[in-house]
C-alpha cells in the first residue's frame, strides 16, 4: 500500500518548497507586520504559506496519479481535479488578501466559489448518520441541470446545500483559529491522520481516501517545521482557509465522516461559533472583525506560552479524534457535548481570572 510513500513525498515536497515560497513572499513584500494586539510576533513574518502547501499537495497528487495510486474506487479523477481547482482558488484569493487586505465581502467570494467547485465536481454527502440510530438520506430531491456526453449532471438539493455549508463552516473555522504559530497546521495534521486511519477500517474500507488524507497530512507536517513557534512563515489567508477546506472535503469523501471531523476540530469550531454570536448579537458588529476574544488569546493573556496553548489544542484534537474509533452513535454526541463543556468552563475561567 502506497500510504507511507505518499506521506513521505508530500512531507519532503513541503520541506523543499516552503523556504522557496518564504523567500518569494519576502521579496514581494507579502509579510505580516506585528501590531502588538492580535499580531504578537516581534518582526514581519512572510505569508503565502498556502502557496507552499498547494504546490506540495498538487505535486504529490500528480505523482500518485502517474504511479497509478490515484484515482481509486472511491476517489474519481474528477474529484481530484475539483479539489486542485478549488484549492488553487483559495490560494489565489488568500494571496490577494494577504497583499491587498481585501474587504470581507470580497474575501468570502473565493471560499464560496471553491465550495461550489467541489459540489460541481460531484463530491457530496449522500447521507448522515443519525446519532440516535439510522441514517438520514440527503439525495432524495434532485434536479438535472444539464447533460454532457450522455451523462446527466444533477443538483441534489439537500446534499449539495449541506456540502456547500459544511465546507464554508470548516473553512472559516480554521481561518478564525489561525492566531498562533503552528496551531492550525498541527490540527490539520491530526485531523488528516485520523481520517486516513478511519478510511482503512473495516467499516469504511477506502484505501484510496487514506492516500489522499496522508498527502494532506504529510504536506502540513512538512510545513509545520517552519510554522511552529517561533514561526518562519505563516499560513496566510490562503493556507488558513485551505486547511479547513481540505479537512471538510476529506470528511465527505471518507464515507461522510462528519462526526469524526467535528470531534477533531470541535474545540476551535465551538469557540469560533461563540465568538461569532457574541460579536453579531451582543456587540452588534461584524463577525469578521478581529479581537482577542478567542480562547487561545485569552489563555495567552493568562500567561500561557504560545507552545503551551498550541499543545493544549493539539492534545484535545488528538484525544477526541482517537475516541472516534471506540465511540458509536450517540456516544459521539456526548463527546461533542463534552467539548462544549470544556469551552464553557474554559471561557468562564479565563474571563474570571483575567478580571482579577
């Protein structure tokens, strides 16, 4: 099985290409300058990390296709092209935002188009498992949009809408989380590895999906060598959105493992949801506006080091990710509720201690 080779190739590709992109980012002036509030690094750090990741992932996918490892029974060729096109759009849009600081209304266009590309490529959720038992099928209502070479292309109302919203949610979860060195990169590695192992379990049996997941994991791990504190390069807008987008796509392809991915990324997801609700409903301002209300910033304000906060997030992601191999149905729902409890008590504790 070529899982180990593709992981190593993606890792080495990222290790080789990241310093090159770092130099390019510096020469182009696409750097993140400290502001002493949210940007707490001491000197300008190159951005465009998403470009390095895209090159490493795209190179390894093309290599795997040339070697005959991809596509496979569950990952069609059009899926791979859709993923590469969507990823390139996120990297382009993210690069433009890093350079020109686009308005939120223009930033969101790129994730929207990228998610639409994934849906158009045929990647979608056919059903979701009901935690209380049974399955909820989302493909019952569909409309034929066009015929191409005798093949019908359909819009499946519930499945495509769910896929679209799921991808946007995952994309913005990692975007909002990207505030500390290596935080998003590490969680992406953990999530991709968990999904790779899930893909080769007896119930799922999708080795080709595991190959794709390990390509993502290897590339992000190679990038992490330069992104962990003190970071030499940042993910940038393109990299931070690409991370969640790829995890969301892998979750769909690997037999609709939405619950598994939610457990891995549950802590930042619920934290982001809490921050969005507070900004929009309580403070009456844009959810996209920045501040230090995220849990990882509050932990820093209490005196935790960057590495300590990042390792805390990684441990939570790994712990609940591994738990998916033993938990069933409603037990996963309880585990997700436990993450909500961690967020609640951590939020209350950090706010109380900060006031003191």
